[in-house]
């Protein structure tokens, strides 16, 4: 797919755009005005027994039932999915040699990917936004990358917090205290 002229064209660099959720992800390749999907990953939930995870509890003369997915199964699914993401990214990084990987993912996945990929590869990893963006169109994600490039504000700077942000005053207080603790302000 051709990238519209108003968005970054990636003429001077090759980049990946990695969009990851809890059980679904897609990796795009960006270069010379073209956006191309490389791979999609999805982790299927295992079939669940009707009584698996079903608990009965008695109280106030009634029996109440609750259902909860087995935590061990959930953890195993997350491990398999994360391993697949990491393997695919490393394979494509070695094959296509991008300069940058733009991530759209939840914070718990970002921390793991950042740590493992930085030790394996020499590619710059940029978290554009935290959250689940797997249902977003690729062009709207490119707009977010463009917006992130346009505003190179340091997110650790208290002045970078915008007034209409949720909890803006609290964020500014926290960032100011962190700067003082690091000795950046006298």
C-alpha cells in the first residue's frame, strides 16, 4: 500500500511498525513511501471444558457459581504469543535490517520486548503509544508516528504534560518530584 504524501514516507530509512495486543499482533514494513504487512500473529484460546474453572460457593442459603479461566493456561498462552512475536521480529530484523521499530503495545509487553530486543539487535526501538491498537488502520497509526515525530517533547519533562490530559496536575507533580530526586533541579 502506498503511503499518502502527507504522512512520513520513510525514504531515507527502513522501519517496522509493530502493533501488538494481548493475543494478536501484526508487523508492517515501511520504506520508500510503501507500507507492507509482513506477518500477523494470533494466539488461539484452547478449547475449554464446560466445568473447567467453574466454582460453586454457598452463601445466604443459595449456591452461587463463578467461572474463571485457569491462570496457568492464560500464562502459557501469553508466553507462547510473546515468544512468537520476539522470534518473528528478530527474523525480520535480520532479513530486512530496519533502522527503527515503532511499537504500539501495552506497557507490560513493551517492557519485555524492549529488554529482549535491545540485547539481541542494534535497532532503535521507539514506543509510539501504549495501549491496544490492533484494530486501528495502519494509516491512522502512521499519523500517530508523524505526530510523535512532530512533537519531540521529552515525556519526562513536566512542561510536556498538556492541560487536557487526564490527571495532568498529578502527572506534573510526579514528574517534578522525579526531576528533583534525580538532581536535575536545584
